[in-house]
């Protein structure tokens, strides 16, 4: 069999897989289960707030994004975990890798749409800020989509081994390692814009504004470290990439939805005067026409 052909299931012999590769596959399988378990736990502990602050509110496209962020990762990781218990064809492994990258891309687009909406609202719905956010997003999505295409085009030329613990991709192209680079560039920009507006504008300083900045900074630090870890592992130890990929889908879902729930919860309890741009943001996210009446949330 050519080393550049597919390993067919009937010809699969796990003795050809090195011990380190087997360990990497098992770690990846455990990582998927852990990410799914944390998502389920997050659903359980936030269900009461979700009902009060999302389900019982007026429906909007932001609410749709919230549910998309909430359920797509859970459904995909559930499918992914079940799929790992079966030995499938190597072509299916390539399709799986494509789908996994597409899910990660969709999560990136969905989460950053909400984050950029926050930036736009904090800057008093500035058209200039909105235009820059749109341009940067288009560049980011185009770059990540191009990298997905190049990765899939190249991976079909390399040995692909399907095992009960997952798919093993040998010889991934080095360009695949920069898949998360566009997000690594845009995420700091979004965080800096939020922190700059909140901490450099004395009118923004307040309990609600500080909470907004703190949540944004926490989200950025966690996601940025996860993206850096994914990039390093993909570049140096590609067989261990499944250790990070489930978290690239699960963490943005959990943290971004927590940002929305925390913001709506604080706004619902807030009684002190709030700067108008923050009211605009909160009103935008809850699709209220009157940002001057906080009791409607």
C-alpha cells in the first residue's frame, strides 16, 4: 500500500500506530468527553438565569445567536464523542476534519459577532468602529476559510488512519498550524477597544462598566491562551491537536454566553445611573427600543 494512500478499514492494523500516537488519540478522546461534560454542567447551573434572561424575553437575532452558541457545540461534541467509538473509513476522517474546522469557524463568527456588537455599542454606535469591525471580520473569516481549504486539500495526500480512539492524520501541512492566527490578531483588538473605552473614559467608570471590562478581559485571557496553545501544539505536536480542538469549540460558547447572561443579570439588578453608551449596548442586546428604562429588562 502506498504511504500516500488511504488506510482502508479492512486493512487497518493498529500495530502500525506508535505508542505516542495511541496516547495522543486517547488523550484527545478524553478531552472531548471532558469538554462535553463541562458544557453539560454549564447548562445545568445556568438554566435558571437562561430562562429568566433569555427564554422569557423578546426574541431577537442576538437571542438566536445565543442559542446557536449554546447548542451547536454541545450537539457537535456529543456526535463527536459517539463517533469515536466506531472505526470508520479514512475518507470519513477527512470529512470529519472538514466538519470540525467548519464548526470551529462558525463558532468564531458567532461569538465575535456578539463581542463586536458590544464594542460598537460601547462606542455609541459609531459607524467608523462598525466599519472597521466588519472589515476585520471579513478578513479573519476569509483567511480561516482559506486555511481550512488548504488543510483539507493537503491532508488527502497524507496517510490517514482510522482507529477506535479517533482519526490519526500523519504529515499535516505546516500551514495548518496558523489556522487560529487570524483570531489571535482580532481577539486582542476587541479586548483593547473595550478596556480603552471603559478605563480611559472617566464617564464610563462605574460598577456596571467595571464588570463589563472585567468579564471582557477574563474572556480574552482564557480564549487567547487556548488559541496560543492550539497553535503551538498544531505546529510542533500535530498528533495532539485533538487535545485542544474540543475546547476551541466549548470555551467560546461557555464564556461568551456567560458574558451575555452576566450583563443582562447585572442590568436587571442595576439601580445606579449608567452612562448612555452602556445603556445603548444593553438595549441593543435585549432589543429594547427605549434604553432609558432599565426596568424593562
